[in-house]
């Protein structure tokens, strides 16, 4: 898979993002994290794959720069990278020209207000 770092050409970066999100397991993880930060143990309960396979998929998402991880004792909390939604939209040819950025909903505001700012850390 192409490295999706800042030095990668835009096309390679976009392809790396698309390759990372193309897997159904990784898509399910991103869907869960779109609601907020989650502990790896909660992700394991929600995504029906072996722990070592979940670890691999999280590694791919981290390498693509789409999720961040923070250690909390023996647990690891995952969340979407702040720029992940914009990078996913930008990776789709023509998507940014066709669709405006989503506007926050009442659910987004309620989730943000109810969620701890540090994801339990």
C-alpha cells in the first residue's frame, strides 16, 4: 500500500486512503469511531473478528492516518483523526466539488456535549 504521509504525492495519498477504507472490517471500525472515541475492548465486542485481525485492521487505519490511538494503562483508546473525514472526502475524485461538507446535526451536538473530551483518559 502506498504511504499516505505528507511527502506522498496527492494521488498516492488518495489511493492509500481509499485502500484503507475499502475493507468491510475497517469500514465498520470507522463507522463506530465516527460516533466518538472507543476502547479497543469495545471495538472488539462490536466488530466480529479475531483480536489479532482487529489489531491488524487498526494498524492499517493508523498507518493511513485515519485513526489515532492513546494508551490508557493496559487499554488503548481509538478515535478518528481530526482530518479523517476531510481526507476521505478528498480521496474521492470530484466528491469535494459535488458535495458540501456535512453540517452538524442535533445528534452530533448531543454526542459532543455528552462525550468526555479526553475519551476516558
